[in-house]
């Protein structure tokens, strides 16, 4: 398994903890997968893919004085047949791994290791330290800093296009349970010069809002600004209304300005449809109503617009919950009506119908499910009129915390003449308390 040394440093830090620190409540999340796929791509030879993947997570709470906790999650993959994803037969990654200490005052905490930061406009993964705390009179502050988490190198490059350092934070003001305002930012070290890609340095500033003057009204969103390109990168806002019991109405508005939003995403500059001067905008609405405890119906509409064309997506869904929540099923229909500018290169239309039907039956002994989805194109793509897939799963609860299952799916689409897949899964989710009992 090829994992750079820099990715292992946060994990090695945990090895310095004394054994007695692991005497509190521990939860383990383990999923083992063996996937079988026969891939038949037009113009290429058949491939037999059998990747074995292990996901492992651990949460240890109430350590030492009860305020310290340890959190870890990572994965590893090994190909038992043809290479499934990259040129390497194995791969892996530490998704997150950090220590967290919660103080007994001001809702304060500190984290150290590899973790995700979701604060205002900030959505980052970092190897470092973060702190947050409430302040008097409704104010709050948070900050983080450390090394950038690097991903795979770009084709033909010795870098992923990211700078080496990353830090930022958020300041906020909250008034009771009515509203909260925030200002946040992220600053990444200067991006390296690339030979085959165009990229910029990742730096953003922005503000966010949460407003709920009444229980039936909730408004939230954010706007981000790119100080490198000196332009707005994104607007994203959502309004939720609950005028009647069981009825929820939602409206949303999103806008991304490509040159500012994707400034630091070097990979996008090589896409043939990418134009830094373009912008993408979407507005939508959703209405859902709980008919009874067993049924919910919803209808939605969204309009997409960008410089190359526009599209509308609309449809409805029905969700059912029966037999004391053991049976959960649903069906839906949506239609995407799109201009030619939304079409895949080489095709005349991007419009299609979407049909879906699914069901999940879960008991104390076994679990079974099926899912069928079908896309019917307005115009053929690679001489195919539709893309469809049917999948089924059957599992057995060996113990309350241990489940074994097998999945199988088959479909056809414009890329794969025959798409046959299989999956074996073993899931283990135990929790242990300080004295060893469950």
C-alpha cells in the first residue's frame, strides 16, 4: 500500500498515547469489501476487476479526564485481478485521525491531527491544529492551521497543484435562537508552477448567515470572494418554510463564477468545456408533504443556466415506510429538459427521462434490497437510447453488530455494453464501555 510518509504522521502521533487512555467508551466501524466487475468498454478489451477494500474507523470517547477523545478513519485497497483505478495495484488513505479535547467552559475545544474544517465558507482538510470557543455577548471565534493534505499528482506533474501550508478561521455573532452572522476565510500557501496545467492559489473570504425569527421559517447561506482573482466566487442560499404540520417548502439559489470558483482547481483547466469567463446558476424549489407516518410525497423543480445554455429538471417522488419501519421503499420520475449547450460532446441533446424504483427490507435476521434506475435519452448517445442498471442485495445479521451481505448489479449504458458487478461486504460496528461490557 503506497501512502506518503506525510500522511502517516498524524497516525503515528496516536501511538504515543498510554494504554490506559483506551479504557473508556470505544466504537469501531469496520467494512470489508470485495468487488467483482466485468468491464466491457467499446473499443477496448474486457477487464476483470476484483478490488478488495477495507474501511476502518474508531472513536474513543471519555479518555483520561473524560474530555479527551480520539477519532480515526481510513481505507486501503488491493487489486486481486486487473488494476481497478490507478496504475498501482494498491492504494490507501488516512481520511482523518485526530485527538480532540473539549473544555468545560465556553463550549471550547481543540483538535490536533488530520481533520476536516467546516466553518462558514471554509470546507478544508488539514494536517494541523484547530481551536474554537464561544465568547461573551454572543460572539464566537475559531481558527485552524497546518499543512495541506496533498492528493494524487496531476498527469505529467510532480505536484497536485496545492500549496504546502493552510490556515484560516471564522468570527461569528449569534443572537439567542434567532440569527447568526459569520465572517470566515482560508489562506493557502502559494501554489506551485505547473507545466501542463493552469492553476492559482487557493484563498477565499466570505460571509454566512443563519436566520430563524420563527420556528416555521429558516434562512441560511453564504457568499465567498476570491481575493486573488478579485471577484465573487459563489453565492449559495436556502429558505425552508413549514406553514402546516407535515408540509415543508424549500427554495434555493446557487451561483458559481468559474474563473473565481475554480481558480485553484488545476484539473478543471484541461476540460474542453471549461471557460473561466463562464458562470453557472441554479434556482429551485421543493415541496414535500407527510401524508401519514407511512407515506411522504414530494415534488421539485430546478432551473440551471450558464453561458452555453439552460436546462430545467422537474419531477416527483413517493416514499413509503411500512411494517414498523422494516420496509422502506419509493419510486420517482424526473425529466431534464436541456439546451444543446448542456449536451455531452458529440451528441445533439442532453434531455432525458429518469425513472427509479427501490425497496429495503430489514429485520433482526436478514436485510434485502433492490434498486432499478433507468435514463431514457431524447437523442441517442453512442447509438444507445438509454442507460439502465438493476441491483439487488441480500445480507445476514450474524450478530447485532456484525452483518455479511452480497450485492449484484447489471446494466447497459453508452460507455459499457455490458456492466456486470458483484460485491461481498462484511460490516462490524461494536461499542465497548470502560469496563469492557457492551
